[in-house]
C-alpha cells in the first residue's frame, strides 16, 4: 500500500465505461517524479467493469480516492471529484488520457493560489488509435487580455494541460453541468474573466487519446454548446467594456467563433451523411467570413488532420478523394453567406499550407492546381479543370529552388515552364543548357541580333566584363526559350491571345503626357544683394496676396491701434502700398519706404491721390531711418533678419526714430521655431513675433502698451514713455485662409518639423491610410466609412504637426523598390471610390495642410452614385470626369478601383483582366497621363490577382490588410490602415504609430 502525505495537487478523473484505459491513466500518475498527489476518480454510472478495476488499483495506493454516482455527465463527475479533493491545486484528467512523468515536477511550481490566481498550462500531443504520436499541439501565449480574447472564441487549452487553484474553481462554482461538451472551455473562459493569470510551461507533458469513430463527438452538441459558450463570452466582454470584435481588433465576434467550431467539427467528422446545412441552422447568425479566410483555413486543416489521424499537412494529399467533397461543400456553405471571393481565398490558403509541407507533391483542389516540376526532366503538364490558379514548385537535384503563384490560363508546355522558372522564379541558373544544334543555332541568332553590343563588350575588363556577362546570360535565356517546345494551347499562348483581343478595344495612346500641373519655381541665379532678392520677389504684383481676407483683417486690427493726432508717420517695408493707402488718411504726413524699386513704383501709382504721402526706396538695415517720428510702423519683415544680433540693431534704429511719447507698431506671425508649444507657421525663419516683441521691449525708453493677439499673429503697440498696465486683446484672424498661407501652419503643441525629421530620421516602413468619405451625414450602417470634415482636419493637422509628408502611390513604389531607408516621416493618404465629398470636403483640408493624396476611381460609376452601398440607404454621389480632371491638374493622383466595384476574388481570370485593363485605359485617356496604381475593392485579392494586375499594366496595388508597407511586401498587395469614422479621435495617433500623442 502506497501512503502519501497531504497532497499538493488533486487530479479530478471522471470515469464512464473506462475499464480498458483507467489502468494506463492512473499508472501515469504513479510514475510521476513527485509523489505527493491525489487522484479522485468518480465512476459516472459505468455499465462495464470500471468500478472493479478502480477498486483493484486503489487497494494498493491510498492516493487514489474513489466515488460513484448515477450517470450525470463528465462535468457533474468533475464537480463531485472537486468536492472530495484535498489539495490546493487541481488538474482535470480524463480516464483515457495520461501525463508525462515530469508533469507535476514542471507544473506545480508555476501554478499558485494567490491574488490574482495563477494557472499553469502546457503543450500536449494527440495519440492516434494505433498508438502513433501526432505533432505537438503548441499552446498559445495567454498573457494579459489574450486569455480573454482567445477563450472568447475557442477552447485554446486541452482539459488535462491546466493546473489551477481549487479556491478559484470553488469561487466560480465549478463546471457548468448543463453543458454536454465544451465544459472545460467554459471554465477557462470564466477563469480568464475572473482575472486569473495563465502561465505557459513550454513543454509537452500531456497526451490525448483519440478514438476511432467518436473523435469529434456529437456534431450537434458541439456546435450547440459552442453557441452557448461564445454567447456567454460576449456578455462577459460587455460587462468589462471590452472590444466588440472584428478582424482589425484581434477579437473575434460570436458568429465567427460559432462558425469556426462548425467548420472544425465538419472537417474532423468527415461524415458523408452529415447534413451541413442543418448543422449551420443551429447558429443564430451565419457570419461573413471575409477577413477571416486564413483563420478558417487553419481551423479546417486542423480538423482534417485530427479526424484523419494525419501528422503532416501533405499527408492529406494521399486521402484527397476522401475529404475533398466535404471540404468543398463546407466552403460553399461559407461562401453563400460571405462577401464574394471569401471561399476562393480559403481554398488558396489550404492549398498553400498543404503544398509547402512537401513541394514534391502535385494535386488539384478546387480552382487551385499545384504542380511540382523537376528541372532535370521537364515535361508538358495539362491544365486541370476547373483550375485557374497555379502553384508551381521547381525542384533541382531534389532541392526546392523556387515557386510561382499566379493565374493559370493554359497547359504548361516546356517553354511555358521555362519562362516561369526564368522570369518569375529567377532560377534559370538551375536549368540545363541543351547540347543540340537547334540551341546552338538559336544562340548564334540571338547573339547576332545584339552584335553591336557584343562587339563593344568583347574587351573583358572592369565594367565591360560585367556587362558582357549579363549580355551572354540574356542571349542564353532567349535561345533556351526559342528552342523549348511550346504550342498554341499553352499558358503563354493563351495570355498573348487574350491580350491581343483587348488591343482594338483600347483608346489611342495619349500623347505628351503632362501629368499633374504644378507651379514651376522660376530658376534664378544666386542673388548678389538683398535689393536684388526683393526685386525678384516683386516680379509679379502682390506676391503675398495682400488683398486676401486674412491680410485685410490684420490691416484693420493694425489701424485700430493707431492713436488720434499722429502728425508724422513712417512705414517701413511698405511693399506695394496697400496698407499705405489705408494709413494715409489717419496721419498728417506719411513717409513709406521699401527696399524694392518695383514695389515703390507700384505704391506710387496706388497712392497718387494722397498728397500727404512720400514714397521712396530705403534699405533700413544698411541705412539710417528717418528720425523724429510720431509713429513708426514695420510689419511682416523683421523675421527676415539673419540672426537676433541683426534684429536688435534694426530695432534700436527704429526705437531711436520715435519721438518721446511717440509710438511704434509692429505685426508679425507666430513662428513655430520661435514658439514650439503653440500654433504657428513653419516658414523656417530663425524667430517670430515673440522674439521680436522681446527685443523691442528691451530698447531703452520703449514700453509695450497694447497687444492684439490672434492664433496666427500678434500686433504690438509700443510707446516711448511710461506705460501703466499693458492692454491685451484676443481677437480672431481673418478666414478663410488662402491655401498658400494655411499650408504653412502647424497647429497645436510641440511636435517635429518636416525638415528636422528629414534630417534626423530614416524609416523602412510607411503607413498608408485608407479613407472613404469625408462627410457628416449618411446611412447609419456605413458610419465607419465616413470621417466628419472637422475630425479629418484635426487628423491632417496632427500629421502636419508630427512632421509627416505625403507620398503618392508611384513615389511609394519607387521608394520601396529602391530598398534604401526612407528619409523623414512619409505617409500615403488614399481615398477609395472617388466620392464627390473628396472634392468638396477633403481636398481643401489636404491643401491647407500641404498634403497630396491618391484617389481610386470606380471607372464605370464616375458621375453616378455608390450603388454598391444601396442596401444600406441612399447611395452617395461620386465625382464626375471633369472634377477628377480638375483635381488631377492640382496635383491629386488617381488610380483604379476597378470598373464595377466587384471584389477581384469574385471575378474569373479573363473578366478580371478585362476589367483591370479597361479601367486603367479609361483613366489614362481622360487624364492624359500614365496610371499604374490600383486599390482593390474590399481589399479582395487572392493568389491570381497580382499576376493579372501586372498583365493589365499596373505596377502597384493596395489591399485592406492593416499594417505598414515595408520593403518585403508584395507590391500588388500593399497594406493600408483603415481610418474608421466610428472610432474616437484619440485612436488616430495610435493607428499612425504614435500612441498618446496630442490630437485635438
């Protein structure tokens, strides 16, 4: 008799007709390296010899405690066992499973009855009925909210892999006895939401016996109970205010979780008599699987391998006929309730996982044909029906040397295979050069075609040698292709035939493609003097738009500070006399000066009716300032001084020119570099109004008397004499602002200037933001796709404040292709669908923040409405071609959003190629410029799509996968972050990668 001290851990073992497996289960406990355990075994109404076997084992080991109950189910038996357990830690072990001898040794030190309680969990292996050990099932990491998130969707842990405190089990009132399956899932879920910590012991310490014929249990019970557990999970999430779910959050909604269980059950059961539709009817709601295709592919593969007792994914090829009908029926069920193309993407993912497990195997699954070719023995490969997607693995000497994934058009002749190996896989060095007369003749012909190049490179030295080698490689490639067997039915011939058919349908090629117009900065020789610089600035009249609302309001505010009775006044830097004309009636005599003769000539014409005005050229930096003035006015020029020393010298001159009790008025902008903690301009001047005010205030006898302060500038009146209490008036600036003014404004507190970020930062990833509408109103169901204009303005101001600059799709593609770190903080702003509110609401905000954007156009819908949204309410208007053309001239880039707004994954190869070509052609012919970018509607891409887009002439494509674009991304599947209109403004900095940064 084995007698133990007080146990550290109790194992709860329900036993129902388990006479054949109990001995092995209990033996795994008796073989533990730590002996202070207890096993509480409850016979749950067995009708076989279970009780007799138990009694026989227990007679020799007092650590095994027995109990009996009428059959009430496993959950009730475990609860019964828990009440009899005497250890502080518990583990639930089924009567047909067993544990590694070091289970207690590894798990006991980790689990803890503490606050919060700590659960230990480990990895496990399934064991096939014949005793074959299958792969280790790796447990997920469940730290933080991950445990709540994972258990809200599925049972992430096997029942006998967890050690937990008895006190927590009792606090939660044990297992839910109304559940016939998934009772442990329900328990882990409640423990996670009770605040328990889950600690992973990264060892395989548990073994799960699989029984033929009953592996997946009753499908109805499994699906029904999954609905109950996931519904409970949703209630717990709501109680704790956690995410409602969605692909971008990591939280999976209950309908998707329930379909996940259904998919696993169908795949694992593989019962041809199973009514999948009836099983699906158990789900309260059938979800859209779009966005979860990889998840479902993984779940289905796991179910298939589990149900068929297959350790490696490629083992499924051997029994393809056994599972393919059920698999395709399941995919059809999912597709019937999902966005078009979702089923195809699941098939793609499943095929790829099976294929990469063993690139030597060929098979066809649905629309995907996987072929493995040996470069030593190439032979023709017929295209299987109904395949339209090719996965081709090239093997050389038994080694994998490359893969191609893309559209499939026709049979793979040897020539077609060689082209893929050369041009798509870049593996031509593994091809064998034939020793044949035909090849030699072809090689000679190819060399003669390039005889001039050949002759110029014949001297093998330096760069010429490298160029010669590349030339010879090209000749060899072309010769090999020319001599390889091909025919009119092969893949390449079919592509050529299809492309030829489109040629007559396309618009004539555009000529002299100007691209978007932009103001061309005039090239000037380096200026020799300040006078020449300012003469250049005044080549065109009113270079700073002094007649704008913004300037006129500033003039009125400046005039309001002029005291009555001014006899003699001096205006420095009067420019073309626009303010001079307004000032003249307010003073007795006015001298107005400027450094530019051009400006003075225009001012003389403007002020010719004012006899009290004298206008003359004066450089007040180098020359004396006319003295004895009752009023000196100098605005918007002092920040052109090269440094503070020069500023101080000029300010002394001006102050000296003011009579006692006279006045000096100056108006200047808030400059961001001068006042980084507030809204201001990024003009790059060394200082702004704050420094100018301080320097004037430091002049002897000069005191600040009154200030008008606005968000963008301040006007100060100084008096030469004593001042009691300076007055401050807070006023608004004139609005709306001209774009050329607004685009230099940085709003809010300190950030980083674009120039500073450009000089100090480099990056290897670029955020691409995806917007749809910039509007307030629309259908409630489409709220996420609408960003209100004021929220959009704050987002653009945030990007501007943080030093971001916009890149276009083509710029981005070039930057990524270069492979070199990118300077500064680039961002791409993209807008899908070309809604009319882009022109009316988005573009002005972009322009005022100095950003450009890419707009993706549904070309067949231009000038119409977004009828793809009609199920949710009144469709929104789209831009017309004339509006698109106007914005293109202003620098906005345009790309394709296909012609019909149909998901690309839902369109067959030829139809997708046609739509992509015709959409691009429509844009090019209307804009008179190349179009090489495309954003796929709904982000709907698959294995075929990048290859088809390349054939259609595009060079860069965008999806909806949320991530930053990096050098390693497929250029036809660049990710984008969706900017959702139903998220709080504070979520934007986190989306861009600056969590917690000020926005508002």
